C-alpha cells in the first residue's frame, strides 16, 4: 500500500507561483533556468518537495529576490531559527553579566 506524502507548506511555493504568473513564464522555463526537471518544479509548487540550498539560491537570483532563500522554510523551521537566535542573545547577555560581576569582584579586591 502506497503512503501519501505530507504536503510541505512554505511561503516559497506561493512566491514562486506568483513570480511565474506575473512574469508570464512557464514552469518548463523555470526548470530550464534552474537546471531541474519540469516534474521537480511541479513538486515544489504542489508542496511535495522543496528546493535544495543551491536551488534556493538560484531561485533567489533568478527572481531578483522575489523568492527568498528562507521563504522555503516551514513555520516550524522559522520558529526553531528564532529560538536559536534568542538562546544566543540570552547566552551573550549572560556572559556579559558574568564578565561584569568578575570585573566588579576584581575591582573590589584591588580597592580593599
């Protein structure tokens, strides 16, 4: 029995579709410019697959930024990236606080 693949929901597929339509391109022309098959472009637009990193870059360049590289990320992936940046900020702030405490402790010893 064949299992049905879950659809990948990302902004990239809608952005690419809008770009193709507004510029009166064919999916075949997009495939040729990116160096993939027509089936691959259809899979991207249908949410059955997403472009690999280098293909995302090519799409970004081809569309002059209208289809951003990060537009292919899911909401969950964007949330994970957001959390990772918050951890870095928190860690950095924590390190600064620790450094300030250490400097304060050194100054207190020096002044005693």
